[in-house]
């Protein structure tokens, strides 16, 4: 089965479940992106700022661009004027920088807080226990021109599906705790972004409502 056929099947299934599909288009050609755009896809995710800015300049303006990879503070200014959602809000320093750059361009930038539940050193994100500290949440919630819209995380890259399931479940539990913490408006704090090409079905079963899929659909 060709990648376009797989894309249409995956998109239709996720649309039916009211799950947001972030089509991870890193390293993909403009033509490949436009093929999926023509089939109704509007949300695309990139992890390299330089590639993201080049694609945003060249491709249709109604595309919603998500920054999904680790974001260096000195790169925030390059995407502040157009980015729809930043998934990897993984430190207070970065969130403060996003807020500052959003003020400069007179925008409110939406972000997800990234939590680290995977047992891998390379994974970024806040420690879950840190994210539950009221003082930190109050400081984040008070940042101007920054809107926290949910939580993002990644499971360990392992074959043990039970471990993956437990890590996603921990993310869902944390999402629920943060949603009822009172620091963010429940109607705004709505996205749980977890699951990629290899594990998105497990993520869906554990409550994901936004998935980041690349290789499977390209």
C-alpha cells in the first residue's frame, strides 16, 4: 500500500475519533507536503527551525505549523511571528523566552508543557513531580502572551509495549492533574500530544487526542 493510501486511512480514522493529526514533515519535500495538503491535511510538524521557516515561507499560508522538536531559546525569534503551537515547552527558561518573543510580535503563542516520563536520558522535559509544584505552575500561568494548551511527552523507544503503555498512562494522569489544578483554563488546557508512527495506537488507547506521525504517512 502506498504512503498516500496509508495517509488517507490514518487521517480518516483519527478524524473520526476527533484526534488531531500532526503530519511530521521534517526532511520531506514541498511536493510531498502539498500532496497531503490537497487531501485536507493542514497541521504539519517540524523539528528544525531553519527547515520550518523555509517551508512556511514557500507553502500555503493556511498551514498550521507546529514546532515539535527541542527548541533552543535563541531560535524562538525565528518562528514567533507564525508558529501555531510549540510542543516542546520543556523548561521555564524556554517558556519565558517564548513569552518575551511573543510580546515583541504582539501575538499570543500556544505551547504544550513537555513532561519526561520515558526512562531514556536523551529525552527532554520537565520532571512530572516538578510540574505539579504550585509555585512553578503559577509562574508559568502568569507569563504574558503565552497560552499553555496541554501536555506533550514521548514514551521510551523500546519493544516492551507494556512499558510504553504505562508511560503514556503516566502522562495522561499528569495531564488530568494539571487540568484540574486551577492554573489553566480547562477549555484551553485541552491537548494531550503523545504517540508517533510506531506507538500512536497505544497512545490513543491511553487517551491521546493529538498524535505526531511522520514515517508511516510519508
